[in-house]
C-alpha cells in the first residue's frame, strides 16, 4: 500500500513539474499502450498477407489493410505504416537483375506495324500484350512466356519452357485463346522477336482473326504493360532461383493465381485483374506513368 501511495505521490509531483494533470498523464499512457497494441495487430496482419504474397509492397498493403483497420477501429496513415514496417524491418527492398536477352529482332521474318499507339482498351478481350522473361534455375535459365489482357492486366496465358524458341509463346497463346469467349476484333501486341514473327505463331493469330501489332524499336514503353507484369511476378511473387523446371512451373502456377485473384493494382483502380476483367469502361489509374498520362489526357482528365 505504501509503495502505491509513494508511486502516486511521485506521479503527482512529476505531473505538477511538467504542467500535466494526472488525468492527462494516464490518458497519454493509455493511448501509447493502445497504439502499441494496434501496431502489433497490424504487424501480425502484414505477416499473414506476406505468407501468400511474400513481397507485397507497403502501398498495396495499406490498401488491403483498410477493412482490417476499420474492423479494429485503427486509424493509421500510409506514412505511419511505412514507419511501422521500417521499424520492424519489413520494408521490401527492390531487386536488380542482369537480364538475359530474350528478344532477337535481327531476322528476315516479316515484322508488323504498331497498331496500338492511339488505342485505349475499354474492356477485356480487346488487346493482348505478350512478352518473354527468364526464370533462373540452379544450372540454367528457363523462359516464361506470358499473354496479358491490357485492359484488366489479367494473365490469360502462360508457359515456362527450357528453350528460347516459339514453343513457349505458342503454348501460352493457345491457353489464352482456349480461355477466351471470342477473339473477333482482338489485337495481339508484342515485340519483334523471332518467336512472335515466325510462321507458326502468326498463323495461329490469323486463324483466329486476331490482328497483329508489334513494337517499332527497343523502347520498353512500347510494350510497357507486358514489361510491368514480368516485373511484378519476378520481384513480388517468385523466388530468385529454382531447383529445376518442374519446381519452377508449380511456383509460377501459384504466382499467376495470386497475381490474378489476390493482388490489387493501382493501374486498375486497386482492383485485382480477375475483378477488372469483368468491368467495362475507363478504369481509374492511381499512379501516372507514361501510358497513364496518355489515358487520362484522352479521357479529358488532365489537371
């Protein structure tokens, strides 16, 4: 009892010296305890999200955490979340790659013009973009071919091959066509690599009434959406190296499902690609890259 009384007297003295009332002191201490508890709840939730999306960035986390924070009456701004994750060592560092060359446009095959410079898709199934990226194995590289719907950012076709030939892109293309309800009026855009210019690939596009569009130089912005999808998969959802191609294929299947159905995208109004795939009309861009400024200008949203 005497200890409690002594403690109470000490707090009273400290409060009087600092200009605080006892009520203000206890209120501040309670708020600090609540803040620490809220921080622990947020950290645990972040860890749970990262079990599935290991490298989900803080901006995306802030968005997906909103229902959780509302449910637990937690008020936290994005900057505060950055500070919290930084304090706990949970910020994601960007990886840098020495990218092997996957495109060889120095060939005799016919190259098609760029047909999408003035095109802004307003629904899924209007424009597909294709690209190839490498996936590192223990003793070699493998090559991931992707077909992505430019409107929804949904990966509609993919295949991992152990060779940099047309087999991978053709398999990914056939997957996309098989899953599509109809290809009439669809445009397929890619770089001018031999895999996309070869007779076998072009014939599949023509047989399905798909128009062909290709980049005209080496500027990555000419196929920016495809490049962005490659980057998301490799920096957020895939490991640096896989033991063999069988393990890599299983990982890629899971990564594509996570990308399509769980990961929100700031380029499609923070929807997942699967949800955006059902939409029609302009989807709000929450960041302004090269193509985003172009889309907003065309929609009369500049300024």
